[in-house]
């Protein structure tokens, strides 16, 4: 009798296990072209850019600027590194957004996923990322810090409008 109830329970477990794992297995074994495009465009490329390019550019720009400039001007060195990083990040961000628009036209059945990524990607800029999915876990803490600290610094006049713009776009305060 205990075997019968366990068999019924294991049958239910197998049914739900199959319903949950079948789509995941299908994605890993034979992903569709829109799924691959979405994954590469909105997760792999932005994460790779953040890990490999963005941090390296910031470090190289900072150390190059401090080597050729007076070592007693750290704020201008930080501003120069932040601006160089921002320009590169914005160019990459615009490339991802254009690619999302292109993919939205190319893959008509997956249009909503690419449109959602296109709309949500700007929320990731203050985290230092260029896409929403890799920055998902750090978006809310970063935005809450930016709102509280940025507005208080702007109200007191301790931060200029250009520095406030840099803070919103990069998440890095430059006073």
C-alpha cells in the first residue's frame, strides 16, 4: 500500500519534472535562432564587455593620465578616466540597442523579448553594465543610492550638472 502511494507521488513528480525541465533541455540541446540571438546580444556580449573592456579601459585611462599629468590632480584624472569609460560604454550601449531593434525586425515571433530588452537596457547604465539582464541584481541598490546621494549632493551644490549626468550614466560619482 505504501508502494502505491509512493508510485502515485513519484508519477506526479515525474510529470512536473518533465514539464519544468523539458523546455530547459530543449533550449540547451537545440536552441532556436531568436533564443541564441537574445542570449548573446543581451547577456553574453554585455557581460564580456563589462568584465574585459570597461574595467581595463578605466584602469589604463587612469594610469596613463596620472603618468603624463601632474600627480597632484587626482580629481581631473578620475574625471578623464570616467569620461573615456563613459564614451566607450555609450558607444557599445547604442550598438546593443541598434542590434536589438534589428533583431526585433528579423525575428518577428520573438519581437516582444527584444522590445523588452530595448526598453529595459537603459536602467542598467548606472550599474556600469550596458544591458539589463547581467545587471539585474544590482539595479535596485544602485538606483536607490543614486537617487538619495545624487539629489542631496545636487541640492547642496557640491556636484555640478555634468557630474550629476556622469553619476546617472556610470554610477560613479565625480565631484
